[in-house]
C-alpha cells in the first residue's frame, strides 16, 4: 500500500482475499503491517478496518514508535502450536537473529504500547486524521495541481498533476518535497512514484499542527507548480 503510492484497497477486496484464502485454498493470510500497524490508520492494525483475521502479521516501525529497532512476526495460536516440540521432533522452528528480542528494544515497545493506551493515541489519530483529510481535500479543491488524496488516519498520499490532470514528472514531486523541507515540513516524494507526496505525521499531531502542515504543503505546491505550469 505505502510504497505503491498510498493505495488503499477498495472496499471488500481484503474480505474477499481473506475468504478465498480460508475457505477455498487453505492458504495462510499474511498481512504486512510494518507501515500501517500500531495506530497509523486509526486502528491498532489496518486489517481491522476490513474485519478480517490474518494468520501471520509482520510488524516493525511503529512497534517502538521508531525510537529503537525492533521487528516481529505475530502468528495465530494454531500456527505457533504447530511448531512446538523438541529439536529432535523435527517440529521446532529453529530460527534466531543475533539481536532478536533485544531486551532494551522490547522495553521500548512495551513503553510505546503504554503511551498509546494512556494517551488514547488511536482516538487522536481518528479525530486529527479526519480533520487533516478534510483540510487536504479543501486544498485539493483550491488548486488544479492535486489529482488525488489517498489514505487513512495519519497516512496520506498526495498526487501531483499538471493542469490536464496528468501526473507530473518525478522531479516536480521532488522539487515540491524540497521546497516543503526548506519550510520545515517533511513530505517524501517516493522513488519510483515521485509524483505522489507521502505524508506520515506523528500520531500525537494536533489540529493546529494539521493546519500548519496543510498550509506549508499548499505553499510549497504553489511555489514550485505555478512556476512550472
Ligand atoms: C519498512 C517496511 C518494510 C521493511 O521492514 P524491515 O523491518 O526493514 O524489514 C516492509 N514492509 C513495509 C510495508 C514497510 O513499510
């Protein structure tokens, strides 16, 4: 979803995939929640929006809020139990990384989960994310340079287009990103999808902060695009 330019699966897509996996083929359903996990989309995990139950979830980034490196693979009880056994039994899942389960990183992850609960971070993402989305849509309506606003919670892709609605060249996206950075706003122009600016603000963002982001973004787009259009 993220590196493809913040593409939100269409309604029903994930439910259908989950049903196909479970009922028809018995295939395991694996969700990569490395970007979307831990509140980014307004729920703890993005798959919850679709009401499905994956067998395996890959997580990292938000697990420690990025303060220390940690990644994890979360498996259902049924899968986990399937690998329980002695080394001789041939069932044990013998896999280890040098720093796997590093105690300090794990402590940071637990502290992150505490903060999420104590400060009701999910509620904040829902409220401020909704406000940010509406403001981004207002910005889109006020300019011919934005083709699409995609995302959920506090994760958005802003597609830059020329006056004919055609995606701008990657360099233009990179120039807008640089202009925003010079003004103190980080929006990334993704490598192969540089006409889409990716906005990933902190989950503690407040309404004023969201307004400032949209103002700075609008100014950066104006500065770069009006000179090129
Ligand atoms: C960052 C990212 C990865 C890579 O995660 P690593 O922990 O660096 O292996 C995988 N998937 C998504 C969606 C990511 O955003």
